[in-house]
C-alpha cells in the first residue's frame, strides 16, 4: 500500500485536510498499532483503533482491512516526516509526532494570550499561569515580561535555554521541537536569539531540534 503512489497521495491529501488535534489522535493510534503488531487484521486492538479512526475522521463506512491499510500508510507518512525533521524545525508546527514536545516562548506570568504560547495552550497542553518548563506536550521558555519587573535580556534567555537543554538531556525519550522563539512579540531579532544557540552548540542535546535560522 505504501508503495502505491496514487493511494499514498490520496491518503496524504485526506490527512492534510484534518484538524491538527485529529492528526495527533491518528498519529498516536498509528504509533500504538505499529508498536503492538504490524498491520495484522487479527490483532485484538484493531477494533479499538477502528473506532478511534472512525470517530475522529467520519470514515465509518470503511472496514477493518481498509483501516489497517490507512494506518499502514499513515505510519509511512510519519516515518517520512520524522526523516524530514531530523535536522531542522519545519514551521509552522501544527501537529506533533509521537514523543515530540513543542517549545514556545512564554512570559513571566504564564498568560498565554497570543502567538506560539496561545497555540501551545489551545493545542499542546500549555497550562495557564505556568511560565516555564514542561506543560502537557509543550515546554515554555520565558522570553517576555509584561510588567517590566524582570530584565529579559540575552543573558536571561540564555539561562532559559540552558534549563531546556538540561531537561532535554534528562529526557532522551522526548524530542524538543524549537521554533523561532523570542522573535515575535518578545521583541528580539532572530539574529540575537541565534547567537544564544550558537554559543550553546557544544552542550546542545541531540534530541533538541532547531530551525535553520538558529544555525
């Protein structure tokens, strides 16, 4: 099935039309199914997988064999996406692959009003009122202070990135996807944030993925 370019393209188009939350569900189902048993219609978990896929996509008219094919192709697409992400962050980030964590620029109050922090709150489990650290499938790096009580400069953000690196190094089972943090409403130039990541390159864990602009 994955070698059939016509069917693969059709599944890819159907998948791309789905909302980000639904994509995450499908990816998790495909991962769990693949880990349990490779595309075996006799696998006991098939009925559960079928119910999840049918409920989230409306594909209720498909039978188990077709669902198995769908999950097989989806697994193939995930593998392709993982290969594409091995070196650089691809933006915009609308869906996370299994074990991926979305890193976003936060503020000192943890009030996720807009930008990447709002998206992290709405889609990836960022907690309102939590400024930094792991939150659901996201991780906050403070790059802004609304009230001017803290001087958020390069040295402060550098310490935040070091915290991220330490956390990532102690959680090798996770992959941290970093977009161009700090370059939005925080007011930093991309070049300024880039200098931070370049200076910390010797201690960058292998499970932290950066955008090309930070190299």
